[in-house]
C-alpha cells in the first residue's frame, strides 16, 4: 500500500461539477489500495476575488486580516470535496492548515513553513479515512495567528505534507498535462517535458513558470520527494520531477524550456558617484525594506563625470517601496535621479545541457536579434540565460527562442483544459 499526496489546483475544482469529478479521482486512488491525503486550493478565481473585495473596503488591508480572509477560500473547497467524497460512499475529513499541523513563521502573506506535525492526518488515515487539507495556509508558531504561504502556495503545502508523512509520491493536478517547454498559453506548439531534474525545475519556477510554486520545488529537492505534475482533466501521464542522478531513464535534453515573467519592474539609479561603498549603501537600504532583487547591472563609469548608473529588477509590487527607500538616501549618496519601468518582461532559457554544450548563448542571442527584439539586461547561471526586454516583445522573443532550439512539438499537444490564466 502506498501513501499518495494529491494536490488539486483552483481550476480543477472551479465549480460543483469540478469538485465531483475530482472526488471521483480521489476515490479511485483510494480504491486502488492507497492511503490518500489531498491538498486543495480555493475554487477557480476565489483568491483573486477575495483580494479585490478586501481592496474595496481598505486601501491597505492589514496582513493578519487579509490572511484570515484568504484562507476562507480553501476552507470552502475542502469541505465541499469531503462532502462529495462522502456521497460516493467513502469517508473523508477536512482539515485547515492549522489543524493539519502546518506551522509557519509569522510573516503574513509570505509565511515560511517551519515544521509540519500531521498527527491528525495520520489519525484519519489510520482510521481508513481520506484526509483533505486546505492548501496555502498555516499557523504562526509565535502569534498563533493564521498565515498564508504566498500565491500558489498550495503546491508547497502538498510537498511539505508529503515529506512529513514520508509519502511515496506527491501528485500535483493542474489544468495542463504537466510542465511544458514554454507556457502553452503563448506558445501553442509547446511540448510536454516527460521528466526534469529538481535543479532545472527550480530555475523554471524562479523564472516565472507558474506551473509550480518555487518553494514547493525547493522543498521537494531538500527531502527528495518525487513530484508528478499532471492534469485532473485527462488520464495522460504528466511530468516527473526528481533527482537527475537517480535513474538514467531521464533523457538529457540540452535545453529544457523557455520561461517568461511579466511581473518584474526595472529601477535605474542614475549618476551614482563612483566611490567605494555606494552600491553597498543602496543595496542595504533595499534589503532593509525587505525587497528581493533579481538582476543587477552596473555600467562602467564615464571617465568624464566619475559617475555610473546602477540598474536592477525587482517584483513590480515592491516598486513603490524601493523608490521611497532610495529617495530617502538621495542626498547621502548624491545620485542624480531614479528611473522606473514596469513595462518589462524577462525571458529565460533553461537547460542543464548548456553546461557542456558550447554555442547555446550565441544561438539564443541570434534568435532574439532575428525577432527584432532589443535586450535591456542580461544575467546567467550555469544552467540559465535570462534577458530583460520590453513587455510587448515577450511573446515574440519566447516563440523565437523556442523555435531556435527546436522545442516545438510536431503536432500540437498542449491542451489548456481550464482556468482563466488570472
Ligand atoms: N488559492 C491560492 C492562490 O490562488 C493558493 C493556491 O492556489 O495555491 O494563490
Ligand atoms: Mg493556484
């Protein structure tokens, strides 16, 4: 008998029909002789709707209350799912994140899991029941307040539970048949990736591939939990994410895929005096403001002026905070001005094979040039090349890179079964 953790995303349980369909899948897994723990997201676009609602009553909702509100979304779906399973003649018990033992730190809206103590889940399994857990939420160890793990956090709940319960597999059910070589919503000819390593999947998730939450992949790698990403709308095999050193069946593609991200903005600090310590001051102010930077570029200073420009990208949602923090030290640093641009996009080419295959960079830049796209910033890792371009160029650039590396499927195989892409 295996212990299977299954996670169903919002589009899989968007309405009553969806809930019933998912209930059937869960019961089938149980009937096949498995212990089943299910993590469920809020129905459809519920989380976005709750956020809209909060913003209508308060321009800046307190984090504690916003978390309390948002966790209601997952409670609705977990209870409905348990009812639908009961109707099929099987016992299911729903649990909030807190009841399931998901203990987090206290940072509302982006809490980190500190510990998972799933005593009640084990108890339910021991008594033959199916356990249904509300995704994306936990309880703060210190304040005992309810927290959320950040958008898309149900994936992380599932893997964290799988690790704590020593599950055999964690299945993540979505509205597409797995991880694709690009987002099928903008590259219809994208190909399903049958197997991918944790490290490549980490880069994909960090570069905007929304199929999996970044921390979910980090967690899976740390505890070596194999993940199977697949669709709840079909019976097709999906994508296996596991340690590439295990099992040689994993065919090594040079390039795994092309990810894109439209959620970042670019700040340029213009005319920074070329002196020791200026960059340190700028970045420590941003770090004190709790901002995570992505790419950083410093130009060579112009000899005539002794000044240079420093540009960096960050989540657009942190843009205002960054500008305010930097303006406070304008006099002290003596920079000339700040420029802000949130009409940018990031394109990333990812593949473990680029370590050992020369020519990948040249081919990538040639493809971008041929598409007539201007590059604003570049950054690389061992297995990734990322560029910043104008937001309107994202679609063209992703398609050009995808074509250049021959990632297109011969026949269109990507089906987007549900979801609004919101
Ligand atoms: N419902 C939450 C969200 O929409 C969590 C999740 O779906 O994983 O972000
Ligand atoms: Mg989601």
